[in-house]
C-alpha cells in the first residue's frame, strides 16, 4: 500500500474557487431560469488585444511550415520573450536581466511550485488574507506557516516584526484580495528585513499593470537590494487577458545564493532552472509569440485599454458601496474591491445570501484567510452591462435591509 502525502488531510476539501463553482453550479441547477452574474473568480471577459492575436497567428503560421516549425523549446522560455519582458521592466524604470526570467504557464503554477526549493524546516510568513495558493501549496508540502495579519488598522499591509525571525516571506502587491499596495518605503523595510534575516521574499506582482500612481512600485526590484533577497512572480492573465491563453513569468536573480548545511553555496536560480528543466517542457511557442506581441509598446497600449475598462467597472462597484455606506478597500490600483459584509455577517453566509437573493456571485473573504471572515470580494473583470446590473441588484437588496 502506498504511503500517501497525508498533509492533504490538512487542506480544506476544495480549493476556494472550485468550492465557489460547485455552489454556483448547484444553485443554477436548482434555479435554471435565474440569470446568475459572476463577479467571483478574477476571470477576465474582454477579448485579447489585436497585437496579441497577431502574435498568436504568427506562431500558428510558423507551426504550419517545415522551415519555421518549432518542436520542444527551451524550458526557461524563448529568448525573444524573455528579452521583451526585460525591455518592459526597463520601460517601467526597473532593470531585470533577461537571463533571470523564466517563462511559465502562469503565476499560479510558479507561486505553488516554488515551495519545492525550500526545506520543511523554515519559518514561512504569509499574509492573511491573501491568495490561497501560497497557503495550500505549503500545506501540501507539510510546511509550518506563520500568518501576518492584514486588517483595516494596517491598511491590509502587514509589516515585519524585527523581533521575529523569518526565512521565507510571501508578499502580494497589489494585494489579492484586498487591493492594498505597498509603497517603496514599505517595500524597502521588507527588503532590509529579509537581508538582515537572510530570508527570501516571494513577491507576487500579478496585478502590477493596474497601478496608476507612478510613485507606487510595480516591481520589488524598484527597491534597492531586492535582487539579493527576492523572487518576483508575474502573469499575463490580468495584464493581457491571458487567463485562458496561459502565460506567466518569474524572475529569479542569480544574486540569490545561500550556504547549505554542508557548506556548499547553492543558487536559487540554478535550482529553479534544474526544477523547471526536469518537470516542465515550456510554454507553447504559439503562446509565447502572443506574449511577445503583448510586451510591444502597441500591445501594452491595447492591454491598457482593457484595464481602463475594468477600472471603470471598479468605479461602478465602488460608487454603489459608497452610496450604501459600506466600507471598502481596493478598486483603484487593483481589479478587486474588498468590503465589509453588511451587519457583520460571516462571509460564506453573505455569499449564500447574495447568491440566493440577488443571483450575484462574489468571493467570501474567509477563503483568503481568517482575517477575511467578515469581508467580501467583488471583481471588476465582468462586462460593463453585468457589473451595472449586479450592482443594481446589490443596491436593491441591501438598501432594503
Ligand atoms: C482570483 O480570483 O483570485 C484569481 O483569478 C485566481 C488566480 O489568479 O488564480
């Protein structure tokens, strides 16, 4: 009989968004005539930009001719895409070497898989509330997690406690689910703390393209010293609408080296390269051609049009909450609006209430951690029409309470 990874027993039965999908499917089956509006999972609805489509077509065309056909690609990603991403960083004022960039199918996989590089015997700090992949993937690996509370008092931006040692620190900015963004000074405190503790920061910047204030850092490498302590994860899912197309990347600087227990100096870059070339055969050439086009100036301008559309949806949601006197966070440098459940309701109870009475789906804050239990998240990634209709229903329901 195989001995199983019994740490799986410590997980909730379903991944957050699988549980939501399950509940919505059950509701829809029982009420087939109701129009359910989904503002739960952060899944985009706008079509890809014209440049991305051209890039994808170019990739498809290349596959159809013996002269240009591509087989297995480099596990790290094609140089053309790594260089395009490096140039994108440079346009945002940050220097990242193309050699340090690894292409993948998305930040979900990378933020989940990275934990394989670390032993079980580490102090792992994870904000609460936060994207559940960090927590679940560490639980799967039998790792112990120390949580850092994000709450209204600290603006959902936990800061380090200098008296507590950590080895691995997860940060997500703009934060999923709260929309809170660290400024440069705050990130500098984290970088200094990580260097002092010889810790590694795992920095998820999947929502960086939503930042509108040029003073706010879109990358942790905007902070001096970060290449000595941080790995950055990013994705085209939200930037370019690639949730279905699938492409992401992470930056593992070659400066990140640590001395192992036997005295050998180990490089996280070399380890990640070893891991990826063993377990991953790369993102498809076609998708990488589409991604390359996204990172052109014209491609990014087209992405920004879609982002502006979602930002207008966020304003529609925020206006409704303001009108109802509900306290909320986010929605400015982030596609997510995070608000207090009315009357102090528990978030799953509010989820059921909203689904049953307004046929609107959101995400219960408890799914992102204990500190989210009385909060709720709505995404601005819906269509304008559905967002307006959802908020009309929401207002009607809650104004009557
Ligand atoms: C979310 O809704 O939090 C995200 O869409 C999930 C993800 O990016 O995997």
